[in-house]
C-alpha cells in the first residue's frame, strides 16, 4: 500500500468547510485526513487504531466520527473510512505517477486498450471506480486484520500470555506495520530472554529522536525500528530523485 508522505492542502477550503465545528472535531478531521492520505485512501474504520493516533479515547473518537459523518466530511462503509476530496487527489497522483512511469519506459503497451463504449459516462466511471476501490480496500483490511491476529497469537507464544500490552506497543512503534512486528517477534524467539530483548527494542524505538546526539549511546545490540511511513517516504524520495544526476 503506497500512501503519500505529503499531499496538497487547501487551508481556505478546510477553514471555511469546518466553520461551526469545535476545535476538537476540527483537529480530529485534520488527523483523519492525514491518515487517509498516508494509507492511500484505505483507512480501516478501526476505532481503537484511530483513537490511538488521535490520542483520545475510543468514546471521544466515536463522537467526532459521528459529527464528521453528519457533516458529510467522511463516509464510513464496508469497514472503511473515505473522503471524496482525498479520493480525487489520490487518483490524480496515481495517474501522474503512472504517466511518468510510462514516459520513462517509453512504452506503448496501452495503445491497444479497448475504448469505452459510446454510452459510457463520467458518472458511471466514478461509481465503478469507487466500488472497485471499496472492494479492494475491504480485501486489504481483511488481510491486515488477519495479520494483526497473527502478531498477537505468535507474540503471546514467544513473549508470554500476558504480553498483550507489549505487543500493542510494538505495533504502535512500527506504525502498525504488522509484517515488521511479526519479524521482530520471530527474532525475539531466538533470544535467551525474548521479553527482555523486546523491551530493549521498544526502548530504542522510543528514544529514536535522541540518536545522533553526541551524548547519547545507541544500543546497537537490537535493531532500529523503521516505521512504514518512514520507509514509504524514503521509497518516494528514491523514485523522485533516483534519476537526478
């Protein structure tokens, strides 16, 4: 899933479109938009995850969610939270990236694609596009939830039955990148004291902002967690600047 490390923001539209909302609801809306763009338009309607990112209770997020749906700012369907403006911007970005890639390859592979039928309309195209993305997103979320369950199952086997809190901290530290979390748990299983090793990994992750300071001793005996967002940002940089001489 390739989200955007950055995106176009329209301050006037945001300010004018949120007139009458409380500060808390506006803040929640802005962060939810960030999550939607960050996850390429596929944001699971997972109250615990979103509340964790927002730094509020699940109950508070439920209140903000209801207000944003009532205001038409977000749509929640089939376990996914959508924003139509974000859908449009992401589609523009995807089209641009595809065009750039095609130009770079100098390929004409799409020249013989079947043309839309004469009765084909823009409305039909939007409906099919939204339906297809919802179906794809539903499939992705199903896979992600399966991975989350696997992380907790394997984690409790390796770290102990009461390690649910540590596993949750690990998922948060990785930016909810469950394949990376699972890999770290598998590494812990090879250690003499898996829980102690995992605690060191989490401590290094919590102090990542101190790395590089002259008076900070980095514990290099454990791996440094790279969040999914950091990795995707670096991949984006590589694509943008890779061909620059």
